[in-house]
C-alpha cells in the first residue's frame, strides 16, 4: 500500500512539473509574438513651424505646407467661424475667441467664413513649403 501511494505521489509531482514547464514555454512564445512600441528616446525630427494669426485683424494669414496653423477668430456678436474646405468650424463671440488649428497640407487660399454674419473674416494662404 505504501509503495502504491509513493508511486501516485511521484506521478502527481511529475504532472505538476510538466504543467509548470509548459506554462513557462507558452508565456515565452506569446511574449515573442506581442508588438512592442519603440522606445520614446529620440525626436523623429524638428517640430513643424507654427503660424499664428488673429482674424479679422490680420485679414490674411500666410503659411507653408507642413506648418502648424493656429487662427484665433474674434467677433463682436456670437457667430460660427468656418473653413469649409478644411472641414473646420468653431463657435466665437464677444469674450469667446474661437481657435482653428490644423496642419497645412495643400497649397491654396482658404477663406474663413463667419456663417451667421454671412461674411469673410479673412483668408489663410498656404504656399508650397
């Protein structure tokens, strides 16, 4: 009887050992399949120049392709400023300047429209960089 229990204990220990080894190997295999982000250590290049302007005061804001553009729109009455060609729109009003931000990707002339007032606040002109 004692010999049977000893054999049973050896079999159980062997099964536990096999399970531990399989578990360790499967974790190592799945860790190798995971995507790893590159370390954030070095800059990928210089930051894009930022062009800032205020409408309607500046009337024309000039930028080059690749520039980050920030346009602040100020109005005397509540309104919506939009650059429809770029899909940009922002609320503006007295004490509530609206900010339009984008990266200039294509050369062209982009009017900034005041939708409620039905007039142009100014123009953003993008030239090749």
